[in-house]
């Protein structure tokens, strides 16, 4: 995966407003006005947040007559998830090996009697 795209994706998701926008868009496309409703920031500020998400490839803007819906780009989120999963799986394997070693040490030791 392209490091620049991963960096841009995680940088975009570092902001709580942008994460909230992603959460909203996970329920379906919405206009900028609809996205801005729950926030106590200007419409212009919401538009800037959307632009950052768009530049990171996490959302796209469409055009439907007079509407310009913003939609989540699931493939971009999947790429970030895959990047995280690669590291998560490697650590899980290490923990499984450690568990196996520790379980081997927990077996009762029998002393020989002569």
C-alpha cells in the first residue's frame, strides 16, 4: 500500500469532527448541510473537513441535479483496515507462540522416585 495514502488517511481520521463525519456517512450519503447539522461549527469549517477527507480518498462528492451528496469511499477505509490488520495479526501470532510456551511450562513436573 502507498505510504502517502496511508499517512493521509490516518491524518484525516486524527480529527474528531472528521471521524464523526465518517460515522455519519457510514449510514449513507448526505449533503454538506445535512452533515453540518449536529456540529456547532460553521458550514465553511465542515466543508474544509470534508475537503480533507476527500483529499485522503475517504469520501467522494457526487452531483445529483441540485444536490451534491458526499459519500463514504469504503475501499479507502478497507485499505486502512488492511494496513492495521497486518500488524494486528503479526502481534496475535507472537502472543499465541508465547501462550504455547507458557502453557508448556504450566504442565505438572513429575519428580522421579527411586
